[in-house]
C-alpha cells in the first residue's frame, strides 16, 4: 500500500497494522503500529525477476552472415545483438552475452513489468517527451517518466516480442540507426521486435542426485570437483521433453551407444539416427531429472567405479535407490555469481542486496525446454536444495515466483494497485518471458 510520506506501508494481513521502525536512544525497534506516519513508511525495491538477454537482429551483419553461409553451404541463422547497460546507464548493442547484457524483468502487477539492469542500478524508461532512456531505479515517477512495460508476441510475420510502454501513448521500444534506442508508435519493420532468451542460455551443469553426488566432467568421467564440471546446453527438440545434450567445450553431442557406452560425437546428418536424443523427465521424489535414450530407453548414469567413474547408460526404474541416473540441473549464469552465493540467495529473504537473485527465477528459463507442468517446489529441488530449503525459498520469494511458475492458462495473481479488468487471457500476461516462442 502506498504511503503519503513516500514509499509504501507493509501491512500485516493478520493484525491489519503496519510494520514500523522506532528509535529509542541508540536502539532501533521493529514492531506493528497503526498511525500511518513516516516511521511506518518503507522504500521497497524488487530484486527478483526473470533474468533474460534482450536481443535484436542486426540487419547488416545478418545479411553478411547469410551470404557467407550460402557460400559455405551452411545453415543460415539470425545474427543478434544484445542490449548492454554500462556503469553510467548508457544503452548499446553488443555481441557479448555476459553480466552487463542481463536484464531483470520485475513483475509490477497487472501484467506490467519493470526492465532493470542486473548489474547496475538502472531501469529502462519511456521519458515524458516520448524517448527511450534509462534512469536510476525508483526515480522514474518523480521525473515524470514511465518505467513500466508490457510484453506481447510480435505481429504475424515477425519472430519475437514487442515491448510497449504502459504510459498513455503506449509507444514501442525500438532500435534506431546506429544502435540508438527510440520510441515508435507501432512496430517499425523489425526494429521494434526483440528476442528474449534465458540469461543462462539453457546452459547447465549436471550433478548426480546421489548423496555426495558427482558432476559430469571432464568427459567421459564424473567428478567431485565442481571446477571440473562440464557445461551442457539443453537443446529442445519437441514439446514432449525430448532434448539434445550439447557439450559446449567439445562442440559435440552426448550420444547413447550399444553396450551402455556414452560417446561425444558430431550430430549426424541422418535425421533417422536418434542416438543423440534423450527424453528428459522429472523425478520429483528424488529432486532431479532423468535422461532416457530415445534409441534403447536406457538412462544416462555413471559406473560404480569409485576410482574413475565414467558416464554410461543403465536400465533403471522409479524404485531404484541408487540414483546414479538422477541428475540435478544447475543453471550457469554469464560471468556472474558463484553457485554458493546463488544458493544463499535462494534461501534468503526477499530483502536482498545489490545484484542478488533467487534461484527459482533462473529456473524460469528451463520452462522453455522442459514440460510446463514442472512445479515451483520441484524446480527448486532440482537445483540441489533439500525439501526444507525448498519450503524456505518458496516462503522467501512469495507471490512473484508464483507468477513465473504458474500454469500457462493462469493470469497474474499478485495483488497490485493496477486495474486488472479485462486482462485475463491478454498476450502480455503470458510467462515465462523466454518461452515467447510457444505463446
């Protein structure tokens, strides 16, 4: 609830009183009060939100790449540049995919979002004179700028999303000449179309769910040393949970072979060969996922050799106590925070500091790959938290996480001051954002 003194009142649902801060000498006491004065007003900043790269196709580079691909008889792929926010809040386009290119899309209620730099204290705004810019978080309203946006699927014929200011003019964030960011009334060719991709780029480490589990790497072994873990990209094949496991450093795919062997080979040109296809399924009771080969149905696991355990496939069942075939899937962020810090943030409260982030929002990107029925608690468990830790994490992040992981048919359920009439089923309420291709 907004406070007339600035900031917000934080009201107890049980006692219907505000959290207050009182100073008595050198001591500061926190309690409940109902005077609605300044001691009960708090500045609230959301540090949660789905983490994404915000990208735009570079027409000149794409044309050059297409020509080069045709000459070398290679498949053509769109060339994209990511929006970058520097230390001063300046927006540019770059080929990099690191921390300065990551954005937090914070739910503001009613389907509206604030687009905040993950590394710096700036958010993107539509200025009062209709231009695109950035401003320090929390300063937009007093400057007369709009820092709230809606995101909807781009019109037919375009691949991406449209980012539209929620202000009265409803202008569209677009890319102008020379990489300058502008606001247009409608989609101006492809310049007003953006692509959103999970900040971890669907790249993960796979760690056995077994007690004291080993992580995959260096191929073909598994290790107890996390620094030797291989980075695996999950590449979606269909909507049934079929994926390819791409080994990033080797540039090859994990393939199931006869005799329980797992190899790392290039993708064969013959589409009939399914040895590099895996069915990814959740194992909620074990807190992880299994990968069964589409070739013979055996599960990705590792040998029982205590000295040099290697990857293999094995016949398993849901009743197995071994759990060498159950894998935690931990997202890898671009040049950012350590896994220990990420886990700490996931267990902390929603009052975090600086560039902190809760793990469930990293896992939101996985919903673009695995079936959408994955629940919040199961997703938290899949990144290595115990049942008790999962409960603590759910309690800490509250309604915002529920929005990210709600069923696709749901509308936003967070209470807000926005008028939500007529919003049910609107395109701009769909989540996760990185799953826009399936909207």
